[in-house]
């Protein structure tokens, strides 16, 4: 007979489901190429179904034996939590070692030569991190540190908090960049880490929300003044920066445009000719930036513009190349049925007329 330390049915259900799903999913996601060649595939499938079903089928057995006082529920709960912690440490260690060994978050020479819009969200994320191996190693060190700390009772909460930050970051990156493959595993790891951390809920509350009386403090005579100063730390930056907001996207202007025809002082100039002042594309860019570029981007001219939506008048002050001060004053027509637009105006002492054709630009989440 055991002491009547009952565990709620909902808690049993949660811990058993998490144990079954986590252990089986980690086994399923493990790359078979890293396993011994002599291990039959039937064993992997057998392990998968055993790890998935055993904890779930154990729920009613646990419930019935607890009612008869024939099981130590606290020890049983501790066993399942230990399994969860073991597999958490196992999985995060796996991902850390994959980073150290150049098997995760890598890039390729081909990606370096390709336009960014040709890469998927997953490839863009991998390319971003893969260009800086020390950054990848640093992420791996955090994962490995969290995995080690979570294995020991005294440091379990510290490890859980580190792994919570890492898994939450992975979930956000996968969601924002449309990385579908690893997303379920990242969400599962986040749920399990959260569950483990919440077992030390009182410690979390004490750490984050109960200030120590030993901390030095300055005594205000007025609580109103004290709270006003606190709020000012948020309000002042907002008041300073909000007036400088620039429209990031103008539906009737923002985009990439191919130069079909360009005339300067009545003389036609061929796109991408040897002349330094001929280009092949125009970008009315995000954040009210304007750019002339050649097709290979070896020639580029960038400025910031002001645009009057009503009159479609445009003023561009050039920022690059340095020393180029011929401000562009122009009028831009609306797009016609063929997606064409005319730009005509004065740049310095020159009269400029350009016929533009709008082209699509695709990002991970949007098409412009």
C-alpha cells in the first residue's frame, strides 16, 4: 500500500501524452543515415510505436491502481518527468552537435551566387546563420548548456529557461520564414520545456516578481512623480521617433521597374551601356528609397524620396554615390493596363524621361 498522494487525471494525461509524443517523434526525426547500418528498420518502427503507445496506454492503468492505493503516483510522475528531461537533453544535444559538426545551419557557394528571391525561407535562414560559423557555435553552446543543466535537479530550472528561450526563438523563426519541416518538433520541444519549467512555478514567481529588500533604492516622496518618471522612459523615445516615421509601402508606387526607354536631354540612352549614368532597373523601395541599378548591380545610385500622392510629384535627394548632388524633381504617371509607367522631370541640369515596366519581386511572405 502507498500513501494517498494523488495526481489529478489531467496531469496524468498531459505528462503521458507529452512523453509518448516527444520520445516517438524524436526517434522518428532522427536521420537514419547516422544510425548503424546493421540495425534493421523494423526495430526503429518497433521502438517508435512502443514509445508512442506505452505511455498513453498506461494512463487508465495508472488511474485504476491509484484508486486502489497500489501505485506510488508521485514516484510514477517523477519517472515520466525524468523521461521527458532525458529526451529533451538528448534532442538539444543532438542539434548542438549538428551545429558544431557543420551538419546544421550551413550555406553553400551556389546560394551565395543566387538572387535572394530564388531561395526559400528555410534556405535564407540557413544561409544567414551559415555564413558565420562562430554564431552557429554560440547557438549550439546555449543548446548544449541548457541540455546539461536540465539534467540535474539543482540547475533544472536554469536549464529549462535557457531551452525555453532557444525553442521559442526556433518556433518564431520557423513560423516567420515558412520552415515547415522542423516546426512541429520545435513546437513540441517548447511545450515540453514549458511543462518542465512550470514544475518550479513558485521559484519562477519568486525570481521574477518578488524583489529582494536588499536591493538599493532611492526613496521618492511622491509616488506620482516616481510613476511619471517610469512612464517617461517609454513616452519620450516614442515622441522623438514617431514623427520620423516613413511609409514603408505605397501600393500605387512601391516596386521594381524595368527601364524600357530612357532619354536625357532628348537623346536616348541604352540601358546598361558603358555610360556611368545608364541603368536597367528602377526601384521605388520600401521606406521611401529610390534606386537606379544595372542588371548586375555593379552600377547603383540610391537616394531617399518624397512623394505627393495627389499630384504624383517626386523629389529625390541622392545619398550614393557620395558627392552626387543632382536632385531629381519628377512626375510619375499611374500604371496603365500594361503595367507601364512614365517618369519625367529634371535631374540637376538634365531633362529626363523614362518609360518603366513593373516587375514582380517576391519575398518569403509577400509579393510586391
